[in-house]
């Protein structure tokens, strides 16, 4: 009675623990991906090899479960979770039940109904309802051992079931009730985290090989999302979820693309409409046929032979394209492969793509042959007076595919590549031959690059041009504006051996230290010319300050001051920074009159052959202050005689 209550309690826990978890991204042991200028190789979640498959696990430390399509699940491909490598094989667990059935009449695995149904008889577990004969041929014969109840005495003993295509997973031992790990593999040592089982679609509890302790009527079961529990062997509601070991060979590869067919062709994008599911693979076994697919050396075409009725598969990081081949001999252009709905998604080449031919037989085994690529030889013969940079590609290339590594040359000292350099190379059309192009990067550098389109290409480079001295500068003096004129803004100069400079205009100001000296001007060495000869240019000193004098006003405000000694070559101003007036305008006989008090500046005026002179400062003082006196003269009086008038 206690044993039955224990069983019921375990089943309640199993049913209540069912839950749904999303598949998590990423896998253990991902293959490296290679970045390219155009295409990028598919990520390992969508294309992988044997090592990549073996990198998956289903343990408590794994982050993603990989799956393989193999066999039938009614009308669809059955999915198997990758549990890990078992020697040269791959241990897989079905992600869906084969059936729901009682364990048997006893908890002895060797006598279980599962083992007795491992035949190809109709509806048995190896029948065509589950596997084709060719699929069975890919499944390893595995011997497993289980501690079964000892019917002749108390306790358990190890019993082997030998060379079976399918086997049930097991717990660690018969005392594992409550644990969260089960195992597969020939040594029962490839761990599966039971709490993750519902991530792959398993919901119902399913049989394990081991009995519960030494009870002959109770076996252990796995409850997805929970752990190991126990169940009565006659319970028909328990699922049968087997495992098997898949034979692997080093030339097997796997793609998330399903096997190509009339209903699975054209472009299939990654993780779109369930046509390309990450980490869910269809295996491609090596083909023994004579079909070939050869990518041209430049990667722009694939030539297919002997492949009528097969499919050309092209896969990159975007998705896969399946193209039906309807002729034994066919050339496919990269532009025929459109990785999307937009015409701009057409490939320009097959570089960094996985390309193969495949077909699938009636037994659902897909065989494939990877495309090879033509190789090319490129020979570059440099001319004298140029040097290849150490980090660039080799000059003599053999057996290359796709684009060659750029080969860079620099002109030696005293030489340069002229603007029309490329046209000087014999055999080039528009700067290229057989897909190899020569580019003039600058006057000092050229680059040879490209993807060869011919089996053999030879390029003999032309010699760079020897530099000659630049023309001697012809700089002139602008005396009025005190500048040097005639500079070329595209040329570097040096004055008196100083630092090279590139003028921003055709004129530069004359430095204060240049007056009264002879300066040396030259064009410095450039990418295309040697330094010029020096131009010697005499910079005259400024004319001396004129010997002029001034007289003060006689009376303050009378403005009768003067400057004497001026001539028509001079100019004067009342402000150092103001406008200057020609002396000839106001001077009479060498004297400027009618000047008020204040400071006046006089200098020689600039001419076309002479700078403005140094300044003489003339100060005109105020005159004597004006005093105004009111003089009043006393009046004088005349004598007047008064007359007396008599009125009548």
C-alpha cells in the first residue's frame, strides 16, 4: 500500500510540473565564422560540420539544444535532440514519443516490451513507420547494461542488451528517484538535464531503463521539467522516448536547410516561416556520384556537370538558395542566386558561401558533394626603382581562389608614378587584365589587386619616372603692399632654409627681418620633383626718415604752424594708423603751412620700387595764448548856449 501511494505521489508531481520553456540562442562549440567584404559564411547555427555537431550537449551547463532531422514522426521528419558525442558516434534523444505503452510485466529492461519490439516488423520500433532501411544503416548498434531486479535472489544484477539500434535512456542507477539528470550513450555517461526536456517539446513522463530499487513491478520514469520519478510497469499512459547513436564520418556536414525538393526550393531565409530554424539540422552524407560543381577562380560562376535532377545549394549568413539542376552541364552565375525578394540581394560572387550539390533518396538520406573552386596563378614582375611593402601580398601567387591579397609598391627615393602611369603598363585594358587591376593610389604608391578570371596571369609593371628638379621660383616684391608675390598654392617652399610651407595664396607678407637682406627661396622636394635651385631675392631696407622740421603756431589757434623740408616723394599724417596725404598737395616750396598744434608723421611714400620709409615725428606747439582787452576812452563835452524864447 505504501508503495502504491509513493507511485501515485510521483505521478502527481510529474503532471503538475509540466511547463513550456523557449529555446535559448547560442550553442556550445560554435564554429568560427569568417567575415568578408560581400558575403559572409553562414553561422554555425545554420551550417556546421562533425565537430560542430559534437559540440552540442543537453546537460545542465548547455545553453542551446541542437536537433537533427532523422526518421519519421507520422508524416513529418522526426527531430532528435543532440545529447553529445559517444566516441565516433552522436547520441540522440527523440523529442517526441514513439508511443504510449506499458513497460511490460516486469521492470527487467531486457524483457521489456520496448526491447521485444526492436524489430522491423510492421508497427515495431524499427519498422518503416519510423525508419527507412537506409536510415537504419546509419544507426550504430549499441550495447547497454542495466541493473535489473534479480529474480533468483534479492537485489539487482547487471544485464546487457546487445547491439540494438534503439535504447531507452537511463537514470544513474535504480536509486535515482528525485534526481534531475538522466543519461544516454553506450556507457550511460552522457548527461541530460531533465528540467530542460520540455524545451524540446517533451511533455509526458517517459520510461527509463532502470527499475525502482529492486521492485520488479516499478520502473523509473523521467518527468520533463521536473526530474526522475517512478511508475508501475503496467501503466499504459507512459511515453516511449528512445535514444540512438548516429554513425558519424568526418565528411558529413549539416545545414539548417531541409533537404531540397520541388516543394523546398528557391530562397529560404534564416528563422523565417520555419524553413530555416537555428540549430536544427538535416544531415548531408558524402555522395559517391560523379557530379561536380566547380566555382570559377574569381568566384562569379559555378559550372555543374553530371548533376541532372539534383539541386545546387548556396548558403551564406542570410539564408540558403536551392536551385534545381535540369541539365547535366550547366553554368550558374552568381547573379542567378537572389538571397531575398529584392533584386539587390543577387550575389555578385560565391566567395564566402557554402556551395554544394545534393539529392535525397527514397529512404530520406541526403547525399551531397561540396563545390570545389578553380585555382589561379598570378605573377607580378616589378620594374626597377620600386619596392613592395612588406605587409602586402606576394608577387608570385599559385593556386589561389577568389580575390588575391593586395600587392602594394612604393616608388624609391627620387622616383614617382605619374598620373598616366597605368597606361604605360603593357597588356592592360582599362587598367586590368584577367580580373587583376593596377591602381595608381598616389605619386608614390600603386596597388595590384583583384580576383583572377584566368588560370594564369602575368603583369609586368612599368618603371616609375625619375624626378627632375623643380623650376626655380620667380618671386617678386610688391613694394606698395609689402608682400612677396608669385607663389603657387600647390607647391611647397622654403625661405632661408626654414621649414617647408604651402602658401594659402599667391602672396605672403614680408617678414620684418627680411628688410635690408637677401633671402633664399626654393621649392622643396615633392612627390613628383626634386627641390629647385634657390632664387636670391634682395629685399631693400626702408628709406631713412626724412629730415623735416616744424615751427609752432605764433598764437594759439591761429593755425600758422609749418613743416619744412618736405618734397613730392613724401607723405604725412596726423595718425600712425590713419590715412596718409601726399605732401605735394599742401606744400609750397617745401613747406606745409597753416598747421595747427599736434603731432605730425612724415615719411617717404611707397613706390613700385621702394617701400614706405621710416617715420619722422614732427610736433607743432601751441602759440601764445590770446588776451583780449576792452579799451574805453573818456567822452569830451562841447559848450552849448541856451536861448530864451519869448511867447507873444
